[in-house]
C-alpha cells in the first residue's frame, strides 16, 4: 500500500506543475467552456485513470527511448521519441516561467527573481539519482490536495452570481481550443506526453507490475478529481480571477493572506517538482544519470531553458500546451495498445526460448 501511494503521489507530482496547480491550465482547458467544462473534466478523469506506470515497470528501463522504440518500431518510434524530447524541454521552460509569475503575483517580485531561483534549485537537485527525485516529487503532493479541497469548499460556499451569469462570464475566457470534448482529449494527451517519460523512469524502479499499475490508477483518479475541484473553484469565482496568471492563487489570497502565501509556496514546490522531472528525464534521454556527461548536458539545458522562459507563462500555456496535446495523440494511442503489444512480444520470446 505504501508503494502504491508513493507511486501514485509521484505520478500526480510529475504532472501537477505550474499550469495545473495555478489553475491556468484548468481555466483554459475546462472553465473557458463554462458548465460544459464539467463534462470535459469528467472525461479527462476517466482517461487519466487508465494511464499508469505499468509500462515502465514491465520493461524495467531507465529511459523512455527503450520502451518507445520497442512498441513503435524504428520509424514511428523516432517520431514519438522526438515529440517526448520536445515536450520535456518545453514543459520545463513553462515551469521556469511559472516560477517567475508565481512570485510576481503573490509578492510583487520581478519575474526574473522566481525564474532564476527555480533554475538554481533544479540544477542542484538534478545532480541527485532518480530514486531521490521520486521521493522529492511525491512528498509535497498531499499539501496541494489539502489546499485545493479547502479552496474548493470556500469557492462553492461563497459562489458569486447565478450559474447562468457565471457560465456566460466563463465562456468569455480566451482559449485556443475549439470545444470541451476536444479540449479534454487534448489535455490528457498533453499530460501523457508530459508524464510518460518520467513515469516510465519511475515505473522502472518498481519491481511489481501490479503495484506500479495500481499506483498509476490511484494517481490518475486523484488527478481527475483535482481537475474537477479546481474547475468548480475557478468557475465559482470567474469574475474575480479569470484574468489572472494564477487564478487558484488569487482565490487563496482572497480567502486569507496567510493561505495565499502558503498557496504560493505550495505552487512553487509543485513547479519545482515538475521542472526537475522534465529536465531530469530530458537529460536521461541523452546520458546516464550521475555521470559527468549527464551533469554537463543537464546544466547547459537549464541555461537554455532559463533564457527561453522569458517568452511568458500564460502565452506558453495557450499555444505550447495544445500543440503538444495534438502531437501527443500519437503517443496515447501507442500507450493504449502497449499492453497487448508487450504480451504478444513476451509470448513470442517465450516460444522461441522453448
């Protein structure tokens, strides 16, 4: 049970970064469609529940490259591999930008303060091994869940206006996505692309496929519930926080200045979790961890990511996330049929051996 919760918590921690914890992703992907966003959130929950770490546990790998090429073959595998590489780096950049927006909105610090601090923290942590990274990622997730539940209760109890008024206000929120259904598919696809590489690495450290699968299932369910709660929270306060970079932080600050500070720190921690997960997995694709080559690539990647982060947090989520979502559909189809491919390969190998 402990291992299941550890893996589930780490799975959530990898995916829940600046965009999710701040509410900006949920705002654009779900709340912008008003009441229909609830259906999108439920659809996403069902899909997330299917995505676990069984794949990484079964293949016992330390990088996504081995798994992807095994499932997809030489040519499609290369396409998926490049999509994952692009995703890992890009999301890492969004996290650095989010760190700047977080401290700017809550404390009024210039954007470069949060971005610089995050970059330094990720560089220092990235030099640790993967088991240590898993522990770090999973440790802060319960705090986020507690705060999201608290804010959700507050938002629903103090709802502003009628559902009709809130629905109309929510639908004026800018989004690059066409409708709630495609948005929910795109969101899951995006997060599969985001979480696949690190999940494969983390799943590969778990000896029991059943434990890894159950951990992934638990993580997916909790993640979906969090999406629904955040959507309802932002929808209830859409008039006040719809234009903010970090709407959940805005709600928390309105409820209590102390809670706002705590929320800001938790979001910063979740940003850190996802940032280390993305940049660690990106570098692990090119070099074995704890080697000199790994450290050199990791540090250089962080420097480039820091410079790229100045493109801006909200704009990066608006355009980069949906792009990855569409590209990630190739990956999600591969992962859905993955268990059948691997079982067939194992039977063929067993037949050859006998």
